[in-house]
């Protein structure tokens, strides 16, 4: 089995990587690891949609995968999600992709620049099937995680007016800077995928003193190890 793990920064998944055997380094962005019977490629494209899209598309063009996992931290709009907890993002979008029309905003779909139901989109969203529906692994650990909706942005919000505006454009639980690019690539390449995020902070006026970054990283890396151990051996 070959798995691709994608993280914007090595910092977010370093404890997980330290438990693996490094088999080789193919580039500054791509390293290869081995764990039991699982071959794991780890892609660190950098922060943001542009880098994620480029390096992920490049990798998918030369290597097929049984599973791709996007792992990282995120801020949440949903105060019912505990800081430090890990969630399974099953829907993502880029709500600011469009044009301003005075005080109003028109999405690329409303502008007629894209069909909201043209794959990989479904109703203007990037939606993945639950892992249990993919019929490949039966990874029970994923079914226990809260299933949430995400948005992907170029700017992480820390301004109340900006936060209110984006919440008018999209109903979402959390915000990341790479998730939609990851989903777009995986859905287009027909590669089963998961986006796993640990909640480090509320999306509010920026106040790092209230963040639970260490707890989020601890729980994210523990989940990745458990996930790897739950993959059944090759038949």
C-alpha cells in the first residue's frame, strides 16, 4: 500500500515523522518513509493553495496512491468544537473566488465562469465521501471524528468585520489555507483522500495567548499514528 501525507509545514507533523523509517528524500518537498507494510510519501509543499496545487498535481502525475491524507491545524468558527480536538473535513470550498459587485459578492458560479455541478464540484462545493463509503480500508478511527465543513482562504482571519463577511458567504466550521486545493487535486485524480485537522484556535481577533497549539499538535500526531496502525496489512 502506498499513502501520501500532505502537510503545509513539517512542523505540524514532525512527531509523526520521527516514528517512521526514512527510506529516501526525493526533493526538498518530498520524502519517502516505510512503516510496516505501508510505503508513505510525505509532501511538504509550503503554505497556501498555490504551492499545494502545484506540488500535489506534479506528484499525482507520476505516482498513484491508495490514499492521500492532508494533515494540519486550523482555526474554527464553531465554538462547539473543543480547542485541541481533531476533526475530519468532508467538504471544502473557496468562498472568495469570484468578483465584487458594489457591496455584494458574486461567486465564480454566479458569474457563469464555472458549473457548480461540474466535477470535481458538487453544488459548488468540494465534497468527499466518508471513508466507510470508499470501500477500501474500513478505518474505524475516522468514523469517530466529527465531520465538519471547511473553507480555504489566502488570509487567515483576525478581524471581526472580515470574519462576519466570510460567514455570510459560506457556512463552515473551520478555516485553512490548503484544504480546497488538496480536495480539488484528489477528486480530479480519483484518489481516495482524507483531510484531518486539529483545532488550534477560534477564528476571532488574533490572540495567540488563547490558542491551544501544543495540544492540537499532540492530538493531530497521535491520530496520524493511530490511523497508520489501523490500516490493515496487505492481502
